[in-house]
C-alpha cells in the first residue's frame, strides 16, 4: 500500500472523529438540563408561574420549563441586590436560580436573584392570543408612579382606538400591585383583526412614554349577536320630551358578557350612518363603565365620574333613559340602578 493511501486513510479517520465530536457537542448544547442531585446547578430565565401556597415557581430557560422549590433556607434578592421575601417574586421576572436537584426532579433553590423586574407586566391576554370574545380584560401587575399608568389599544403605530388611565387595585406606593382593565372591541369600529395593547407610563419628568409592555392579539368574529342601543332623535321626538329614546341595532362579536358589550356600544355614541339619521347621545364623551352586575332582576351599572354632566333636568332624564332602555332589552333585567364610582345618592341631579 502506498504512502499516499495510508495518509489519505489517516485523514479520513481524523475527519470522522472530529465530526463525531462536533456532532456530539451540538447535541449536548441543545439538550435541556438533566436533574443531578449531586451537582449544584444555576439556571437563568423568566418566571412563568408562581404557586405561592406551595412555594414553588417555574422558570423558562431556552424554551425548557424547570420547577423550582423554595424552603426556609432559600434567599431571595431583588434586582437592586437587597434581600426580599418570596412574595416579591412575580410571573414575568427574569431570575438567576442557584440550587440542587431533588429526587422529585425539581430544583431546590438556595439563592434566587432577580435580574430584571419590568415595571409593567401583562398577564392576560397573552401575546399572539386569538380572541373571539368582544369583551376583553387586560390584567397583570405594575409598579408605577402613584399606582397609575395608561392602556392604549391600537391597530397600527398610527391608528389608536382609545387610550385610558388605569389604577392598580392592590399594592402600596412603590410596590407591585394587580390591575384589571376591561374594554369592548366593537366589530362596528374595528378596522383590523390584529390589535396591539400597550401598557405604559408617561414620564413625570419630560412626558415621554416609558416602561412600555405590549401584547398583540388577533380578534376573530366567528359568531356575532345583535344588541340594541338607545339614543335621542329629534326627528322622531320633535317635542323633545327628553326621556324619549329610540333603538339602533348593532352587530357585535358573540360574548357571554352581552350586557357589558351593549353598554360599551352605547358609550361609543352614534357611529357610521347614525348621526346622519339625527341620532345623538346625551351621555358625556369619555364616560366609562366601571362594572356591571345583575342580581335578582336588577342591573347595577357603575360608571366613571364623566357620567355626571351638569346641566338641566332634561339632559339628566335623557341619560337615565338611554342606560335604562339599553339594559332592559334583556329579559333578566327588570330594574336598573345607576351609580358613579360607587355612589348611588346625589348623582345625576339637575
């Protein structure tokens, strides 16, 4: 056998060995961590769930989910390096976890360090979620100046459907608190199925937008339902009897919260061809529905302070009639109680 053949054989064997090593390294790099109770382990990722009662959380690292157990010896440090309690940890925080594997294949944490704690975290809806309900609730946690921030709903960078202030429902100043904000997406005014939801602050220093969290949802209207909303119309009521209101049919995406959706449509005011047909509303612009519940035939509708318009008794009567008739279209509603920020007395007075 010639020397050339021998050299060629050696080269081929070497290439095979090197290729096997590289292939094996590549496989190892893509394999999730294997629980090994004998070796300390550090994982870095994002908290995807917190079970406070069980003192367990899950951390996602490179698309793998790891359960992390916490005991009385576990030390927690916030993003500034200060020691914190387990209750400080929130879904959406980035963390570094040091610990050892247990026989139950969870990582028993000795140290958890928060590496990033976003000021605003949206839990629902989730990013890229497909939504078919007309009534959407945005929920999450926030640590913001004076517990107040903004939610903007838009279909592009230039087309904003609305922007509203939101307050945390829990948490003191400088602490994370929970928030819930519900709105209605009307099929009558929605120009696109893709909708962006921004939660953010306006800087107290220079008014710029800061601490922005954004999720994208896709709204599908596979099923629809009809609701009535009631407006004033001088063509049909030339004597202007104030409390005379007239129905307009709206087509909305199907929802189980149909009463809330109907009030949402009412608060939009006349749209499309309706103003040209002389329909108008006496409900002030910017009025929001805080809550709606129906108990034993009575609908309790609580509105924001904007509902209090001032003015004469005729406008007050028209406002009450619009809300009353819109809610009484439903057979489960016989009576309507209107409140403003929880106050029933001394509201909507002429």
